[in-house]
């Protein structure tokens, strides 16, 4: 019996080693996929109100540039007047140019302050869709990512965005009301979702 046990011991040890090495072995399976990228212009585009006949001269400017991260950026600059709320209508047109004819739900979504600016000299900024009840109110107490309610934009249609801003009177006393000093910069994204 002792001899039988001695013969079984190496065999048992080999079986245990084989099971342990199998349990520790990694399995790699490669299933090849290909990803192809093509491009067309975006289905939702932002158009300067000036191109649609709303020209505020140097009070409102709309420019576009390509950021280092490859994204399109639209920069809308508005001039506020210290202590007086000012509203500019139809500053931006959001147009559905989807070549497949899809309808989109579009929202304005506040993402936060930019370039180290703060609310020292600006009381509020309001962005309006045409009905003026769908407003994005932004001020120094705004937190999170508030947005307007979705607007439905069918193919070939445009919706307008108006802006109201109130610059605090202290911008004048601080020497910042010179028309060229940036008082605040915020990011508000146009988010379009195909329902």
C-alpha cells in the first residue's frame, strides 16, 4: 500500500500542478472589427442673426473657429450697458439641415464659466427661444447643468435664440465699462437629440 501511495503521489502532484496552471492561464481571443469614419456637415448648424437680417453692428458679433481639440466653437459677444438690462433678439439661428430629413429636439445647456471669469460685473445672462417662456437664466448662483426645455426643429426649419444681459453698475466704477474688457465668458452648448 505504501508503494502504491508513493506511485500516486507524483501523479497527484502533476495533476494538481496542471489544474493550477490551467486556472492561472489567461485566454485571449481576437475578434477583428473595422471602424470606418466618413464626414458630412453637421445636421444642426448655428447661423449668425446678421445673415438673416438682424444686424446690431458692433453690439453683437458672432464668430466661429476650430479649437485645438478639433471641435467647432461659436463665439457670441454682446455689449451690455451698466445698470440697464439690454435684450438682443434673434442673435443666433439654430437650423436643421439634416440631409436625411430627421427632426431634432434642441436644448441650450449651460456648462459653466470660461477663462477664469466670474460674476463680479455681470448680474445675469438670459437666453431665450422664440416663445420667451423657454428661458435659460444664468447668474452667479447657477450650478449644475441647467438647460432650456427641448425645442422641436423639423427638417429645413430654424429656431432663434435671443439674449438679455444686465451689467452691474460697479463695472463703470471699476473702470471695466470700456467696451473692450471681457467681463464674463460662459459656455452654453446647443445639444440636439434625434427622438
